[in-house]
C-alpha cells in the first residue's frame, strides 16, 4: 500500500520554541493532505486540510497563526507549531490519499516542557 | 460535537471467537465509512470500508455492516486472533471530501 512518512517521530522542546513536523507521501502525489491531533484516550481530531500550492483550511478552534501549514510540493506538507506551550503536547498525525482510502503517517509525539 | 461515536472504550474476546465493534453516527450526510486499526504511538492502518449504498462489505476475517436507518455500523472479526489486539477507530466522511471524522476508538484485547 501507499506509504506516508513523518519526521521527526518524537520531539521534546522547551516552551516558546517552534517545532516543524514533515509529512511526505513516498510513492504517490498528494494534492491534499490532512493534519490530525490525538490527545490520550481521545479520537483523532482533524486540525486542517493542507492544499498544495494554496492556503490550508483550518477547522474551527484551530489557530492558523499557531499551527502553520505549508504544502509546497505534491509530496510534502509541513506543520509548524509556533511558540509551543505545554498544552500543545500531543500526537500529531498526517494523512494523504483518496476518498476511499486515507493513508496515515506514523505520527509525531510532541512534548513541550 | 462528536459526530461519530464508539460507546465501548474496551472489549475483551477469547481467541477464536467473534469480536464485534460498534459505531454510531449522527450526521446523515456521511456516506462513506472506514475502520482503522491503531497501535500506540503509530498512525492508523486502514482495515475495511463501506459505502452508504451497501449494507455489508467483507474482506477475509473482517466484515463491516451498515444500518443507515439506525445510523449504526459494526465491524466483525472472526475468528479473533491475539494479533488483532489494538485500538479500532471508526471514521466517516461525506460528499466529495476526504477529511475523516473519527470516533474515540475501542480497545480490543484478544486473549489466548
């Protein structure tokens, strides 16, 4: 099946710093990618839709200035958590693919101290 | 507001028996439903899906049933194997969109 990778898999940072997470589709082109966040024992919550060559679409309640998304090519989307705070600590997952099958990356565990 | 609900946070089943995971949804516009399996600290892995024009889809040991009038779907795993132990997420999408609405997941434990 299609492969989606994420980097880094785990990151620990100090409060106030910015963290960039990369999501790559390895064997297919993705004009649209999605970013999800999962808190412990909770469902995956859609944060934003990343559109290649245009602005991302954010879900209600997600701060676009805090979670910067750049989809500069058909195989790469990046999520930058700016001025991270401890409450941003979570598991961030990206996905890409068609309507019938979304392929998910392995996720990035972010811990903000 | 949770549009996809998995009301059982956990389920324990003996090896060889049937596992039945349930999912309810509130948005009548959902027309495509998927089940994902997830291990801790990993991304979800696609299992099986069903379109709203069908009421059943089968793939090996996995069968998904859809009851549109009840806004309910279920995933049957038979026979259950210890390797099936994981968290199972139900997800739904509507129209031409690809974005998925997930339930909170059900943790399945299959005991030998």
